[in-house]
C-alpha cells in the first residue's frame, strides 16, 4: 500500500511534469473526465439555444 501512495504522490506528478515539458505545442491536452463533461454541457447548451 505504501508503494501505491509513493507512486501517486511522488512518481506520477514528476512524470506528468516531464512529459508536459517535452510535448510539442501542436499536441492537444489529453481528455479528462472533467473536460469531457464540460464539453458535453457546452454542446447541450448550444443545442438548446
């Protein structure tokens, strides 16, 4: 269980920062649950207008 805590708290944030730094500017952000919900809500509101 400690190993999972270390992975989530120390290793993954560092990896994310390093991958973000090396990502070309033309590559879009990966979709997250929150971004997909926002997109769906925005599309629903536009369709209602």
